[in-house]
C-alpha cells in the first residue's frame, strides 16, 4: 500500500479509527458521515475498536461535566448581578455519555462497521513496552490505552492492510511515519512494513475514495418502500395517458389467425394506437442510478413495472379463406401486457424526502393473451 492511495477498482480498504477521530466528531461532520456511508455501501471496511469507542464515551462525559460547570458558573454570575434567568434543566454527564455511546454503537452497526474487543496481548508485553518507554508509551510512562489500540491495529494487520486514522501522530509516528519500533511490530506481524499506513486527513480520504453517487443509490433504495404509496397512484395516472411504442406493441399483438374476423385467414398485424383500459398491479420500484447535485439534492432514475389491459387498434393483413384473395380488416384487441415505466425523482434533506416526480417514458415489456374485441 505504501503511500499510494487506494483506487476504487481495488479491494475495499480497511479503515481503523483512533478515539480522537470520534472525539472530533461528537457531532458528526460531513467527512465522518461520508465515512459511515462508504462503509454501509461496501466501499470500505470500517473498524472502531472497543477501546477507542469507550475512550470517546469517557471524553464525552468529561466534556459534558466541564460544560455543565461552566454553565453553572455563568448562571451564578448572572444571579449575582440580579439578572432573571429561567430555570435550567439539569444535565447528567454520565447519562449523556451513555446515550452518546449507545447512539454511536447503533450508527456503527448500521454502517456495517466492526467493533473488535480488547486485544489478546499479554500484560508482560505491555509492561515491557512501558518500561522501555517504547511508542506509543510516552517518556512519563503514560500511554496504556494507546498501547491497547496499537495492539488492535497489529491484530487487524495480520490478515489485511490497514489505514490507521489518528489526529495525534506524535504517539505513533516520527515526521508523519510510523516510528521504527512500531514499523518493526508490523513487519513481525505480517512480514511487510507497509501493511499499516498512518493517516490523518479523513476529509481528503473520503472525498477521494467514497463515491457519493453510489451512496445516493443505496440511500434511495432504502427509502423506496416508504414512497411506494406516492408512486403507485402517480404511475397509474401516467399509464392511462401514455403513448405506447408501436414497435413494442407489435411484439405482443397476438396471433393474427386468432384475431382475424370470420372467413379471413390472418397472416400479419399492423398495429395502430393503444389505450390502457385497466391497471391491475404496480410493482415495487427500483432505482437504476442516482446522483448528488450541487444543492445537495439527489436526482434518481426510478423504474416500475405494471400489469395492465390494453385496447389495441390493429389491421389484420391476410386473405379471404374462401376466395384466397388478399384482404385487410381492422379490429380492436384486448391485450394483457406488462409495461415498464421510467420516472425521474428528486429527493431532499438527509432523510431523502421525496419532493418531485416526473414521468419520463413507458415501454412494452411482454404480452399475454390477446382476444379480438370488435371489428
């Protein structure tokens, strides 16, 4: 892997996050959301070790406690000068930290991320690292949690190449690269120094690697079941007004011998106009492609199939059964058919709310039984 950025044609890369990436995204920013989207759509494999998640929850509680103390101090100051302050709801840092951890676990699960438990490293080995002041331990001996996280990284790198994202490279790197001690760990574990690559810029990585249109397609597919009730009546309306392709109709017009009037042998059919008489069923929609435009809206091409009855105008071309002379007769036939309907849809907001539907076209897919209705 080295310094070469993975390309979209390659196998999905494995991304492992340090706690400080989570801490920087207590309220997830665009890059972090896109990282989760990329994981959910299989464009990358996301790993958040248990030690990182629990450390982030601990920092969340500490931050809540600090902000609550600051708020209490500010309210006391306002009271001292006689300001009227509405009663504030008490904030429980422990409860908020638990809520944060639960929501993060839920988000990671939805993104198909893995949360590996504590690594299987011996206490004796950790003690040796600490006594030697070996990275990721600091000169003052601190670094136990970073050491556990590094052990997680090594375990993952034993079977795959890992991009290790951290905002604090001083614990693991020298001049932006893994320290020699840590690089030797990687070589010992998997035989290659480049099996673990240190990364710091999450935003640059997701912008380069995660395809937002792939995310958009997946997102639209997730909401299709919720918008089907809007699609069904819309599709039924457009079908009754649709102009059908005559080439498609000619393939389902039926057997001219069966449709020909009495005393006539039909040989071929020239199809005229057709009208949808009844729509029996509109099937679940699918999305063929989607793209994110500059406004953040998603434009999607939707496709729906429907079972219908058609009233088809046709000229039966053949000959008179008695005299053998050429003969043409006009009639209408009832044709059972399956139609394909192409729609353009616009979705807005993070929840992909449907805002607009546009009819694009209809095609005849296949036909069933045809019966002559009248001359």
